[in-house]
């Protein structure tokens, strides 16, 4: 078996609080699956403390493979 190397870029996506427009929403570590089999993730604003649920956990981290050079 041989190794294969790729360059990756990391992209972080924050969700800014809709309530105070200052803090970032942080995933609380709690989630649930709805009756329609959709997972929702509970978040809390780091500034004002408002709690909301989203279909993704924030901050969201994505790894993007760069084109081979």
C-alpha cells in the first residue's frame, strides 16, 4: 500500500447571533432527531445567551482539497 498526500485548506464558518448581532452561536453539545429524521443542534450565543437550534453545528469546519500543482 502506498501513501497519497493532498494539500487542504480549512474553512471555518461562524453564525452571528440574530438577536444581538454581536456574539457567535456556539454548539451546546446537545442535539436531537426530529420526527422527519432531521438532526437539529442546540446553540447558545456567547454574548447575550439566547438559545436557538440549527440543522448544522457551529462553528462549522470544512476541509477543502486544493488542486494538484
